[in-house]
C-alpha cells in the first residue's frame, strides 16, 4: 500500500529490461480469445487487466510497441519478447502474468469467444504434473538455472555474475 492506502502492484518482463509499478485500484480483468490476442501472446488467449484510473510508471525501460490494428497498440519487451500491454483510446491494460503476484488478479469475463480454440475448455481436465514430476523425460531440469528476473523489484538487472 502507498502512503494514502492505495494498492501498489509491480511487474515486468521475463528478462527484467522492462519493469512497471501501478498505484491504485486495478480495473476489469479479462481473458481475450480473439485472434489478435492469440497472436500477440503466442498463446490460446491473453489475460489482461485494465489500469485505467490507476497510475502506471515504467520503472525500468519501456515497452516497444506494435500497432496491431487501427484501434490498438501492443507493448512488449524488445529484449525478450514478453507481451506487456494492450493500448487503445479508452485506456491501457497489462498482461496479468507480467505482474509479480498475478494470483490475486482473477479474470471475470471472456472476450472474443468467437475465436476460442475448441480444446481450451478441456485443458483443466488434462492430466497434471509438477515441473519436476518427470525429470527422466527432461533430464536438463535437474540442473536448471533460471536467468529470469525474480518476481520483485531489483536495483540492478541482470546481476553482474550471470553468465
């Protein structure tokens, strides 16, 4: 919380070149299945949350932007490609998974369902395994070292000792 009891959220891209801070209440959280959101995220859908009415500051770097239509721009990290923003004339939304603590930002509506992929609703019913559940099939996991930015702000990134 800020000094005036406004909530504060932080986040950024995978490599740490772009970081943000949002002060104030987040707006509507949604999942968009439209084909543009699928392509912009490289995924089945794109979870977004509006920051309209809150204060957004880019605390390290700033997204590169691509004009995906006559109505919207998409912001992403130019270094690692992490999708970060959807920007339109009515405001900006941030990718929910780019927040340091995305668990508390639950979508409340789905948009673009005309392009929803037919198997998306069944994903929750697929067998599930933890990352380390089958190291024998992916032995590199046993020695995995993440170079991803941690889920908190850092004074410097990347650390000097990183190869």
